[in-house]
């Protein structure tokens, strides 16, 4: 494996971000309501998280609910919020025991108090873990994140703690939701759609992308391993060229 890394200039991805798409279609193909697909998708998250250590994936970021998903029917949105609450309550102890550290990114203002309290409790419970860093993007949008970061940065300037001369890419990054995380190496989108849907716009500037046809509930750890192996064979130059 070491020889392969030297040849390609890259090992496996350390940080993988996933746009988990296709739950609704998966359910409809089976004649079931969309929430049935979301429930199946939540179970798949557990399998992928458990696969990370053996693949050398230290950070996993998943797109659970976007700032645009509020446009869905009230029934689906309410069902998703209830699913998030149940998932956190049910999986909290298992995540802790497996050494998973959980973080949430996104704007929490619009989320209900019970859900936010569960999120806070899970972050606190798992704060000492480092086997896998699981970040859940909930009510998250890339443009919204950068806008909120810019507002916080502007406030610091207003308060005299920074000046306009201090503002550069590194400074702005410190105000992003993901400021404690490395940028993703690999972004995967399931279900055959080839768009990034406002996900980690700033952080994925040099990420590799993989768009696959598999619907999220069918995305197995074995397929995950294949995608990660394919990443290891890519030549990542970050804008440079080989001499």
C-alpha cells in the first residue's frame, strides 16, 4: 500500500462527505411512503459509520437536511424531524461506545427545542471520542453557512477585534461551522444526480467528487470501500503540475 501511495501521491480519503440522496425514490419503487425510505436511509448511516475505521476514514460528514428541504410537504418535514429525534435518542449510546464523536453543523434557530437539546447532549456525550468524527449537516446550506460566517466576521470588525486588513481566506474559514474540521478529500453523491446541492461549497474547493447511481439505502459498506479505493488511485495536484 505504501508503494501505491508513493505512485499516486494519495492514499485513501481521510475525510469523506456524503450527499445521501435517493431515500424517497427507494421507497416509491417499493410502493411505500417517502418516510419509509428515510427510515431505511437512517439505518444505512450506521453501517457506513462502522465501516470508516477499517477504511482509514477519520472524518465522515453527511448531509441530512438542507436549508432548501423546508420546501417539502409539511408531513414529510415533520416526519423527518421526528426521525432525527428518534435516531439521536436511539443511537447515542452506541455511537459513544464505538468511539464516534458527533458534531452538528447548520443553523439551529429553526429547529425545535427538543431536537436541539438532543443534539447538544449527543455532542457533549461524545466529545472525548476520536475513533471516527461524524458530522451531521442539519438545516445546512453552503451559502447560508458562508453568509453567517461573513456576518460574524463583520461583527468582529465592528467591535474592533479585527480590521479589514486581517480578512483573508484563513480568517473567514475560522468563522465557518466546520472550522474545527479538515476539508473533505472526497464528496460522494448517491442516486445518480450530478450536482452538489449547496453542500460544503467553501470546504470542497479541492475535493474529489464521485457521483454514483446507487440509491442511498442500497449504498453498502462494500460499495463505500470501492469508492474509497478508487480515490486512492487519483492524482491530486491541487492546481500544481508535476515537474
